[in-house]
């Protein structure tokens, strides 16, 4: 499985990349494999201020629906518009075109407290 070293990870299988105080968030390669074929992504939190580990949306696969948890506190500023018509991008390119949201992070130091690629890889076995 692929866990890029330039990202941070959560126990709930989200990844986050940070540029300044703007973060891009999606689900990991491990998560998309566990879910199977993703058929729908439901995110309606644009403009909302959310805390770390709060639900920012859901992802629906053929056999299950799973909540999406925000890695750090902040405000959702953008939702990936491609996922409305191409939810399979999450399966095909989870770290690229399959990103889910962008947000303004309240405290960038919180991102450093998340797992690095090595720790996340160990946590998923």
C-alpha cells in the first residue's frame, strides 16, 4: 500500500497535507481498499467551522457507508467538485484527484501531532 511520506495521517484513516495554513484532506489508500468501490461522497460542510475528529461528511461504498473525520480543527473552504460525478477517483487516486476537502487550519502545530507515514503504516499492519 502507498503512504506518501509528505503527508500526516489519523487513526481514522484520513490523510492531510499542509501548505501554510491551508490543508487538503482525503482518505488513505488503506481506507479506500477496505471500503471497496466508492459510489458516492456526501460532503456539505463548506464554510463550517469544525473541531478535530468531527464528522465532515460520509463516503458510500457498495456495501457500507463510513463517516469522514476532520484531522484538525478549522474551517472547510472547498469541496472537491469532481467527486460529485466521479466518486471512483477516491479509489483510483486517493492522494491526488480523489482529495475530499480543503480547509483553513486553526492551529498548524496540530498537524505535526498526527502520525507520519511510518507510524500510520505500522498502525494498519
